[in-house]
């Protein structure tokens, strides 16, 4: 989840190479986007030998193909009412007349709930 946890794992696997968390942080310090890409490349190079990526179909060959089915269900009466209330609260942001992008994104998140 963060660089300190990555260092802890690498220190466990390769204690001779990754003995100091401060050196690790200094080596992978990110100050700009260009440097971030370089750091990402270095990290991928270090982690490549430890990564194992397999797909289910390569491991278990007897599984049938995945089938997706979309089932459309109408909204309940309570859902419709909540949907209408959210829309009425900020009609200006939805229609593009006034309001800012963050208001619209907040409304979209409310509707997804």
C-alpha cells in the first residue's frame, strides 16, 4: 500500500540488499512526473522476479467460458422518489447552466448509491 510496506517485504526477502528503509526511501524519492516514471520502471525491474501472474483459464482448463447476463430491474417506488429528490436538488448543475463540476460529480455519486 505504500513504500514503507514495500521496503518491509523486500527487506524480508532480500535483507542484504534492502537493509535500510531510509536509503530505500531516498533512492525511490519521487519529485516530478518524469522521475515518477523512472522510479516505476526501477520498481518493476526489482519486483519482476517475485511476480507470478496466471489466468484462471490457464490453471483450470475445465472451467466453462464466462457468461455475462444483464438483468434490468425497474426502480422501486422509494428508489424513484430518492432519485427525483436528488435530481431536483441541483438541476442547474445537471443541465450545465451554472454549478461546477464537483457538484455534478457529487450528484452522480449520490445516484450510484
